[in-house]
C-alpha cells in the first residue's frame, strides 16, 4: 500500500451521528485506513466489525487488531456481503453501520492501481474482489456499451464520440494504459475540455468495474436487516449518482407515500410500514476549514437514518 495517509472525512460528524454507546457494536463497511474504526473504538467501550474489499488494507488491519484485540473483527469482503457474513458468524446485534463510499487516498495515489489519470499505469481500477478490470472493459465491450457506461456513470455528453474513437483505436492495437486512454480523450475533445472529460470517463470506468452503485443499493436494502432497532445508518458519499441512491432510499423508507388517487382506501397507505426515521433533514457537509485542510472532502455529503 502507498503511504499517503487517508484523512477520515467528517470524522466528528460521523461519530456524533452514529450515537456511540458503551457496549455498542458498530460496522465500518469501508475500513480503508481504519480512521473511523479506530475512532469508534477509542470513543467508548465498543466493538467494531469492519469490511473492505481491498486486500492492501490488511497490514493496517493487523495494526488495529494488535491494538484492540477482540474488540475488532475484519472481513475482506464487499459491503454487499455484510448481511450473509453476519448470519454465517451468528452476529445478531448491530447498533450502527457507517459507509464512506468510494476510493481511499491510498488507492488513488498508488499509480499501479490505475485509478488516477495523473499517473501512467496499466488500466486496472479494480478495488478488490472484482470480476473485471478497466482494460477488459475498454478493449472488449461494444461501442454502444462503452457509450452507455460513459453516459450513465460519468454523465459525459460526448460519450458516443469517445466510445467510437476507442473502438477504432483498439482495432489497431489494444489500449493498455491510463495515459493511452487520456490521450485518446484529449484528441477528441482538446486539452482544455479534457480537464473535465477525463475525470468523468475515469469515474465512469471505476464505478462500472467495481459495480459501485449496485454495491450501494444492495447494502442499503440489507441495512434494514443488519441494524437493530434504534441503530443508526450513516453514509458519506461523494458524487451525485451515489447521493441520489441514498436520498431515494431515505425517502422510500421514511416517508408515507401519498395516495395516487383519493379513491384509494386510506388503509392501504396506513399499511405501509416505515422501517427508518430520518435523523437530519438535509445532508451534512464538511466545514470550510475541513475542506481547506483536506480538499478531497469537498464534495462529501453525510446522511443519517435511524432504524425504527
Ligand atoms: C474512502 S475509503 C474509507 C476510508 C475510511 N473511512 C478511513 O477513515 O480510513 C473507502 C474504502 O472502502 C473500500 N470499499 C469501496 N467500496 C467497497 C465495497 N463495495 N465493499 C467493501 N469495501 C469497499 C475501498 O476499498 C476503500 O478502502
């Protein structure tokens, strides 16, 4: 693992909203550098069950284990697997679940992982436990599939032209590195536009390769069964596609749906079971001082719900 430390985003706000209690059991679904995990373990006499899909976190897991012993358990798994993992291990009570979605500083700053367009490296972007990597996507998927990925996950208006050029170039020789992809994009949109387009294409590939939105939808759906009554769900997300999923989930689980027609019996509405209450009406965002100190926090949004 690269030694760029990951600065935990909105750490105080996360701790406060998890409502940490002595004797509580908390899940950190995105261990990373263990910033949240260690803070939860230091705050009170708690237990933390942590998950991360990336095996490069294991040396850090070892350090945390050495310090906290039985109070800390780690599973190298995707967070979509939290519920079956808890069942297999007969863990029933969970007082809080925190998710800090996305890539860590260690991942993005390790050139050979291929997450960053700032370094020339093999096209990978796999966080761990993946079925495919970015090189396979770029070289094997059809023009329309590529265009859909760039449009859907990168919200890139020139997705079609970029996909067309990729397919034409790879016909001559495979596209293997981040800089080859960056240069293809620059040739189409020009240097100036590329500063916006390249990050969108890289974001789209990363989301697709790691099924990031599918993972998020799955863990949110499972959170109902993961959390005990009164347990808190705290999600920190970093872009609008993730935030839309979290917001819609909160809406669905915390608001009685309005009757579509006034002829629908009221009983149908009342039968709707709400499983969560929303804790904050609006998303919590990082302070100006935090963003100055840690620019990577700038787009973060923290949303909180409580299991009924
Ligand atoms: C932003 S970092 C978390 C940093 C952590 N909160 C800290 O303070 O050190 C995100 C971590 O979540 C992991 N991750 C992302 N998606 C995941 C998923 N679907 N399942 C499990 N881990 C995931 C990444 O590998 C990365 O290590």
